C-alpha cells in the first residue's frame, strides 16, 4: 500500500516500546480468543475483530491524557482494552453475562465505561461521529481542556452526517480528533469501489479542518500524529483529522466469506507490515532479550485466559434485568 | 496438553456445516492465524484459522464430511513434546458441557413482567386551591419554562435552527439570547441529523440540551439519533449513561403547508421504550410539563402545535410550577361517555362536549398530556363509570394512539363496555394543500359528535 509515512521520532524509550508491545499483544490475543469463543457458540450475533489494527488505538491512547474521551463504532474491543477497561468485563459482555460492562445487555457492539471515558461502542455506521463532536461540545462548554477521539472507518467516511459534524465542529472549534481508521474495506467493498477520492484526510479541507495521512501499522507514527492532533485541539484551534491507514486481517465480522480480497494480500500484510512484529523487531534491536518478550507473552496469555474463564463462569443476567435501565430515576453523576 | 479443535460456528445462525477441505495434514506445525480448513456454511465457504500454536496430531473428521455439528472436535493440536499417542479420544460427538453456550433457561411465558400494573388514578389538583392565575399564551408559557430552567441549571442549553438571533422561527425562544448569551442559545446550520447527534453526544458528556426542531417533520432526518442513540443507550450501557435531554418543536398539521410539513408523530415516538413523550394542550401544561421534561434524566420528545402557540389559557402564577409525567387531566366531568384526547385533539374534544351537552349528553373529557408514560388508570376509571369511549387525535389511524387506548380498554375493562370504542383520527391520506380538502383530512368536531352519538346509541 502506498502510504506516506509520518516521520517517527527516534527517541522513544525501551519502556515505551515495551508498553506498546504489551498493549497491542493484549488486543491481538484477546481478539483471537474472542474468535475462538465465537466459534464455540459462546459469543453470539455480530463480532467484529480488531486484529491487524492494534497500532491505531495503542498509538493514540499514548497521546491521550486522563479525562480525554473516546467513542467508536462496533469494531470496539481494541479501543476498550487500550483505554484500560478490564478484559474480564469486556469478554463477559461478549458472552452476554452479568459480569459484562453492560450486564450482558449491550453485547460486542454496545459497551461503555464512564470511568474510563469510553462512550461506546455504536452499531449504526457513522452515528458516533456527531456524538463524538457532541462530547467535545460538552467539554468546550465546560472549558475543561479535554479532547475527544472520535473513531470511524473508511466506510463511515461516506456518511452524510459525518460532514454535518465536520461543519459544526469547525464552525464551533470543537476539540475533537476525527480518527478515520482506513482499513481499506467497507465491509467487503474496497475503498476504490466505494469512495470517490483516495485521500480521505483531505475531506476536511473544505471545512477548514487540517488532516494528515498516517501509517497505521507503525505505532510510533500513530503516536506522533496523535500528539500533534491533541496539541492542535488543546490549543483551541478546533478539530483535526487523522486518516490512519491500517489493515484488518480478519473478516468484517465472523461470517465473512473473504471473497473480496486475496489470501495473498492478507498474508503479505501480515508478513511485511505487522504492527506487533515491527515493535518486536525494535525491542530485539534494543537488546531486550527474547526472555523478556516471552515473559510478556505469557503474562498476556494468562490475562486473556482468565478473561475467557471469567466470561464463561459469570452467570447470565437475572431475568429481572430485562426490565431495568430503560428509564433513569436520576442523572448519573459525571466521573472526572 | 493436547488441545481439541472444535467445529466452529461461523455465523450467528450456524448449527452445522460441511468440512469442505483440510489445508493442513497430520504432523504439520501451525501457528495462530494459519488457515486450517475450509468450512461451508449455509451462506458461504469460509476459511477457519488456528488460534493456538502446535502440531496437528490427529484429524478426527475427514474432509468432505457434511452436517458436522458445531462444537464437535474435528482435530487435535499437540503442544511441544507431545506425540499423537498422548491423545485421549474424547466423546467424539459432543463437546465438553461446560464449554457450551448456556441454554435459555426458561420459556418466555414465565419471564417476570414489569407489566403496567393498574394503579388507582391520581386525581390530585395540579395547583393548590386559591392559587392566583394569569393569562398566558402557550408560546409565552414555553419560553418561560425554558428561561426558568436555564436560570436554575447552567448545564441546560438550547440549540436549533433560528433559535437565537431570529428569536425562534415561531418566537418560542424570544429573548433567550439576550438573557443567556450565544454560549447557551445556539443557532445551528440546517442539518438536523448532525446537530441532533451533537446534542445527544453533549448529553452523554454531562450537559442537558434542549433541541428545538423547527417542526418535527424535519426530525425525521434525525430520528436515528433520537431512537438509536438517545433512547437506547441507558439500556445498552447497563445503566451507566444515558441522554438527559429534550427534543421539542411544532408537531402535526399547521395550515395549508402540504403533506411534508403536516405530520403528527405522536404514535411514532410513543412506541419507543427509553423515550418519554409529552403532548400538551394548554399553556399551563405546556409550562409545567416542559419544566419537568428539562429536569428529567431521560430523553423526552415534547410535541407542540403551531396552531396552539397563540392560544391563551390560565396559568398558575407560581415561582416553580411543574406537572408530573403520566398524570392525565380531567377537563370536564361527565357520566355518559369518556372522550380521551391530547394536544390539539383537545380542541375538538372540548368543542364536541359543549355541543353534546346541548343535546343532553354528558361527556367526560380527559387530556392525557403525556403519551409515555400514559395514564391508563384515569382512562379505565372513567370508562368504568361511563361504559363508553371515543378517542380523538389528528394523526393517522394505522396505528393511532387511540388504537392503543382501545386495546388497553378491551383488555382491562371489556366487561364495562356498552359499545365498541371509536377512534376519531385524521384521514388515512397525505395532507392535501387545498383548503377544503385539508379541513376534511383532519379530524372534525362533527365526527367526534357523531362517534359519541354512535357509542351512546343516540
């Protein structure tokens, strides 16, 4: 893929690299496990895996500060793990159990954490874009200096409400980063078959929103771009667009026949561009021993296995839960 | 320990499939992500990938086998240092019980119902006896309600088309920009879908937005955000967050504006769990209900009517007058028939009741005020007294608010009915422009009178 790389700073510390490695590996292993549980019938309905795209959320979370918000679409497991939500609670929501983030009532596409400022998990393509601008609207209203990361895909980038949100976000200088996770396929439709222009990051230009293209397989490039976008928003200059070119190794959802791209294309990306392997290479070069990496692999495997166990052991929600949380009695308190 | 590879479910509905082709053979080393086999479901042929790494120790189901049940072991993967001899053949057919998805444990009929239990009707007065009253239009009452709540709570703000500098397309927000400034009274571009989404997001973020739709006809552009984002999030988040906000504006027919600007959405929004719906008739209810709506922690759809904006009513002269949701108002007590209505439908209902009185028919007239929650207790209590009911609304008949009321009465008070309930509704046609046709397309007072005479066999 022809990607202009955003130059990555070279002064990244080994500790930072280790933390990116760990966070990306957690998402990868978690998603593999979710795929497995889906195959066993423990997870139902739709399940959209994030495998291949890990560097996007891990790089941007590294640019975020406490209190910043994030909102995304239905391919949301990676975002939740990256912002520090508990893998047990996420996996138990996937299996529809009481211990899940939404008590089993939301499922894969609808999870939230007020504590971690994660505002979903939305199942309607593009709907989260004005919602994200609205979160930023609330922050600007409260003058709290926070920034909202609003994630959507190359497919959603063709939705009309995205441009309505661009217009108002620019008009009102909202502190929102529009993150276009361009994995190059809108479900099974390649970008060139669905999108009139190749450079989606330039679609903010008519609204006066700066945008840039970022190599989404390189976590350091994503982090640098994130830093720049965050600074722009915090300075009160309004929204920023990051088109992060990435790749989804798995199907759109679990029931994807994969007829729209070749196995070779996927294999080539995995072998040559894998975000985790890239960091692994850097760590080995920095003389972090294989042992250290194996230790991390083992630790991650344990976390993921524990989440799978929890998600099987947690009971199904009580039938009374059918009738709760339809109306609130009082406004839930803000967590700051 | 050897790991069994199970026949996967590859779609939400798959129960069995064909193991079309093995892409590995016994003795092959595989790692996570390698394609093991091709599996044919009812929808497509799909590749099945390895999750764990190891050596393929044994293939248990040969390629070409059809109707392989989900969760059947199809192969065994060996860890480092294990050999095929270590394999303990498991049951072969069923997967281990504990690994399976739980069965739904009870049939639906046994599920607990938060069924609307029929409470006694609340007939307490809306204001204390002796309260001073003042004459106000619905327009002024709505403005006062917003102004009072904006003074009370800094997180309440108003956004919509022409709400600020223009002072409101229907002058409902007159003076608010002057008092509260452009931060809290915000003109939006004409992009309902986008600004509604922004308002819902702002509500998630801790504000209490009031969204004005110039008319509810334009809210159809934004209905996904109202229903999918605002109404459902509290449930989908297990109670963690919701959208405390108000969607308000003119609803229903105005005069001579044609089919696209004349729809009554009462029955649409009334159907949605998670939304509350108010449709006031009088100025005092407009004021009291809007104040309650702004304070409510849930999303409220507040349906106003352009024709009523200029009508004056008595409004209690109190510092903080609110009306609770789910409490109907009995405008006129009577013994012969119950007329149930709401919003502008009340005009026809009250006019008909006056004329019927001249004919010696004593009608009780109930204004529902809110449609969700709906005060069915007051309706039932009245019907048990009068044994007859007519509903009145401007919206379409299939289905109408009245058809829901009819079903409640049939289920809860069937034995009390002396005649079938009649629903007086707007005609089942898009709104015509011509003055004579438009008048006929709406419900008319004569039709209400006729319906009452029919149910009272007069």
